[in-house]
């Protein structure tokens, strides 16, 4: 028997659309702090908890960021954004594109932005640890790991941030707030970090606009489970 709490959670996930049309009405600070708290509840590699969150609500800061947002959105729409994703029909894609353009044109009305960040702890040389890896992986396996070490490090950081981001998005939906995750800012990450005073050794993992939705939540459109599930092997 499904408990009411479980049923509510699954309903939240099933209706958590990306909400890009947001009201200019301010969001109380305590609700925004609840969203960040939800993110902090997420796991991180080695439980290092090296994440940080930048919360922007100041209208002057939003005005300074607006041209950066517009440049990133326009670059996306002119490149990857020109292709209709396979799961979407032309009409659904045009509605999504219109919402993206609306968010771009009304950026300074967005009540809040949340920017998730992460600084990986600096590793220290450990001869015994290296010997243990050689014993476990073999020299060939260690060589392959070294060759793709950049990808491993990136995924290690991402896996310490994105579970928290998903918590944040679920919490926003549960509180009736609209939000969506974008990474388009990475096209101009240096400029974003400079505008927000984020140190150069900190990596940013998204820009999350938050506000009261102008549209309605509703069922998300996703591929059928049978199309993506592989049992026991591919």
C-alpha cells in the first residue's frame, strides 16, 4: 500500500515542469532559504560538503546580469537550440522556445537566482594510496583512470552538486514556486563569476531562476519507461 507521503512525492516529481514564466512578485527570504536548505540535505562525495550557493535578489545585480543572460540564451538558441529534440513535436518545441525567450526578455523581473557552486578539496600525494590503487586496478587500469582523470574529477564534483539541485527543485515545486535549471551561463562563466565575485577556483554548476509561476504545473512529458529500462544488461 502506498503511503500518502510517498504518493505526494511522486505526484510532485510527475508535475515538476520547468517554469520559465515567473511573476515579479518577491519570494519571501525564508522560502528561498528553505530551498537552499533542501539542497544542503543532498549528498556529496566523501561527505565533503564543499558546495556553496549564491543567492541573488538585488535588483541592481539582476540588471547587471541581464545582458550576460541574454547573450548566453541567444547563443544557445542560435546553436543547439535550433534542433527540435526527438521526444518533442514542433508545437511543443515552439512553446518551450517562446518560454525561453520570455524569460530572457523579462530577466530583470525574476525574483531570485540561485547559483550552485563547488570547490573540490585539493588532494595530497599519498604513496600508500597509489600502491593500493595499482594493486586493485593494475597498472593498465590506473593508466586508463589517469587518461580520463579530468572527466572523473568533473563527475565527482557534479555528483556532489546535482543531487542537491534536484532537492531544491523538488522543494520549489512543493512550495508552489516555479524554477528551472540551466547551464547556458557556462558559455560566459568567467564573466558571470566576475559579476558575482565568485573566486576563480570555484566551479559553477547552474543558474536557477526562482519565482511564483505565471503558468500552471502539470504532468511532465517523458519517454515511456519501456524505452529506457534495460534489465540485467543492455
